[in-house]
């Protein structure tokens, strides 16, 4: 788990300057960009991480909008001189001033979501971004957001919301790291050198960013000389953002949320984990007994865009409860699981149905042969590490017929044993090429997406109502 505070001695800028990884960093290409939408979790994120890009875009005549999710009222939780409401007013004012110094005038939209718990309001943020991108148009829009693995939970929430919104709108996404420069070592595996892109800044652009940074006085100067009012961004931290260039991350693998960072280095959960898990209880998730599971299956079936499918692949079929219901909508169902223990129960309950076959396989390496017009990834993606998840998504897409449909559904709350979060799995799916999302169902507890081959016609269009 990444655990850090601003007051800890972090990685020096000199360590980053001499890092070998810069040879892997390519230039940031702005060709085809018609407008820029910058998202910040807190006031000053946009200036530190993307102020040079904002000033560059303004110089190119591109319209720029900035969305600041929170007012940053939790920056000094122990301040003896400032209430959170006072800090919120100060920091909102500073953000507006910085935006003006970067050249975008009044094109800054504060949302006022709670600082420190942005993840609890991810749906509100996503809805707001969807509205902005509907207004701006996705094609030609560059979405610039905090890096989803930056080590701060609010940055995580903002990064994942931006990923989902950009993918849905067909916009291009790049992410900027802030705290990574502080907590990471240059040779650490978490640093995505190969996905970094570098934007060179002119002297004028550097100056605009410098004066905009100074506008955030509440962060770079002490609020008072009393304990709890210390400056948060000292000169060693600001040095990372005083370079003659800015760094953005594009197309990197989706990592687990920073709160689960300690798990990213682990391999995918293997057969022994599931054998041990099922050994303690035949139905550990309560598929047969919980109303939550029954309702979720009903939502899953209702989301299928066709009344009947020819051949379905259910990845992670467990004891076959969903398999039985899929069989009512599919001529043939192949259920696959890594453990033989739940498969024995699945065969016991459904073994007399010729249309259902259960196979033990370790996916994604042992992917079943053949093509399927329905692939179901239900509560399975977060058991894989990022490399295995990427392979699984590729093989799922490759195994789809020309009219194939992929349905994914995952629990959204953190689970200590899981390698990834459900949101991370769905962000990876949204970024995968070759599919169009036709259904997006988001609740506090689970997320369900349906993808189809382009053009991804709606049910009404498929059935001649449009």
C-alpha cells in the first residue's frame, strides 16, 4: 500500500532527472485535438500537473475548460486558524485566479464535492463529466485527468471517472501524475515509463505556469506560524513541476486503486485460493440464498440485448446458478471455472441438461476454442492481475462472433484478497478497442456493462422500432 504524507522526505527531483527511464518517453502529440477538458481532484492539481498544457492549448487557439471536483477544504485538517469552509472559499478563489493567469478566463467549473471522500461521489462526478462531454462532443476532445494510480484516493476516483467518461464519449484521455513524483522511486515497477508522454514548454508557457502556481498561496505558504498551518507544497515538491516540460500518461494498464496498491505486484489468484475457498462452504457467495444475488442475475438477464443467443461462454461459472438462467436464453452454454469443487456442484444440479457443459480451465491461458455470440465475465475480472486481465479481454473479444456480445458485471466495494477493483476491470474494458458499449448500469454495489461489435445498435434499432 502506498502510504505517504507531504511532510515526508520524498524522491528528489535530481533522482528523477538522472533516471534511465526518460529514454522510453515519447513526445505528446496534440494533432487532431480541437478542445481540451482538464479535470482536477483539488484546486492546484490542474496547475501543477497540466498548467503548461493549458497555456500551450490557449496559445494554439484551442478552447479549454477546467473542472475542479472538490474545493480542497481538507488540505489543513488540523489548522487552528481556518475552518474547512474558509479554506474552501480561499482555494476556490485561488483556482479561479490561477486559471486566469493560464489564459482561460472564466472557463473553470468548481463542483464542490467533499474533499477526501471523492470516491463516495464517483457517480456524481461521472454524470457531470458525461454532461460536459455531451456538450463539447467527444471526437476531437482531449480529456486530461489525474493519474488513476497516483497514490491519493481522490486522484484515484477522478482518474477512473475520467477514464470511463472519455471512453463512453470517444474522447482521448491522458493522465497527469502529481504525488507519484514524491512517493515513487524512478526504477519502481509502478512507474509507467513506456506510457509516458512529454510536452515541451516554451519559456512563455513556463512563466505562465509559474505565476499560476504562485496563485495557490494557501498551499505553498504557511497559513500561519502555528502547528497545523504548515505549507503543503514545499520547494522540493514544487521542483517536480518547475521543469521545462510536463509528463502525461497515455494508454497505461489499469492498476488497482492506490488503497489496494500493495496487491498490484501479486500474481492473479490461482487454483489453490479457490479450492481452499470452496472447501469451507459449497456456496460461499450465497448465490442460492441472497436476494442481492437473485436481483443481480435478473438485472444481468434483462441487460442482454437479444432474446436468444446461440452459444455462450460463462467465465467463472462457480456452482452454475447463473448458468442455469443463461440456458433459458442460449441454445448452448459452456461454463468454465478454475476449481473443480464448484464444478462438481454445477454438474450435480444441471448435469441432465444437454445444452450446458462445464469445463475446468485456468483462464485466460486455457481459453476455450470456438466462437461465441455471448461471453459473460461476471465477478471474475478482479481475480486477475493487469497482465492477465488484458489477455482475457483480448481473447474474449477475439472469440466473439461478428454479432457477438460481451457482458461484464462486478462488485464495486474493496475486497482485501482481490487483485483489482471492479471499477478497474470495467475501466480496462472501456479502453479496449473493437467494441461499442451499449449498456452501462452503475450502482453503489456493482457495475454492469454490455459491449457489442460496431455499430452497437440499440435493441429498438435491432428490432425495427427505429
